[in-house]
C-alpha cells in the first residue's frame, strides 16, 4: 500500500521501467464500493536530477505521461494539470493526443528541490484520474 497518498483504496506498487520511478495501481476488493468509485487509478512517484541551468534557449522536456486505450477503436480525451509545486512558473505541460510532457520553461539554479503534483484525467464514458508526484532535484553545479 502506498501510505503517502490519502485515499480509500489500497494501491499495489512496483518499480516501473526505471529505478527512479514507482507506479502504484489501485486494488479494490469486490465489495468495496468506496474504492471502486474512487476515480484515482494510478499514482506514480518519479525523481529527476538536473544540473543548474543558467540559460535555457528553449523548453526542456523532463518526463512524459501517456494514456493508452484498451483497443485502437476506443476514443478518449485527456487533460493534464500541474496541481502543486509550480508556484515559480518554471514548468508547463505540452499536450498532444493522449500524451502530456512536463517541460522546464525557465532557467533554474540549485541547489534546489521541487515537488510537483500532476493530474492526468482520461475521459471515455466516465473519467479516471492518474496522479504523478515528480521530485526535481537541481544540483548547484552546471556540470
């Protein structure tokens, strides 16, 4: 169970394709109506490290969230929002069909550590939510 997320459900967590990413998927008992009705399906935790970037000529893609349909015939829409952690307006999300890419849009100087909370909502007939917590650690060095 991912105890760092307040929810009515248990989440089964495992390492994703990267040692810096953990993906937790909702697990509900058959008769647990509160859990079944909870819209949050996954919670992802990711850590990224950056050098100090005093000059940024164009936005830098840091990570990408992707929505995948069960079959090619399924039509869906996606919405991406940074819910927390972007008070200094350093980041934005580049939106595509089923894809949202988190971008650094301004220079950043370390040492610094930022925690972003990102919401991806997928709508088919009803909406499902997928949360991502992205920790960005900025080194004091430019390398």
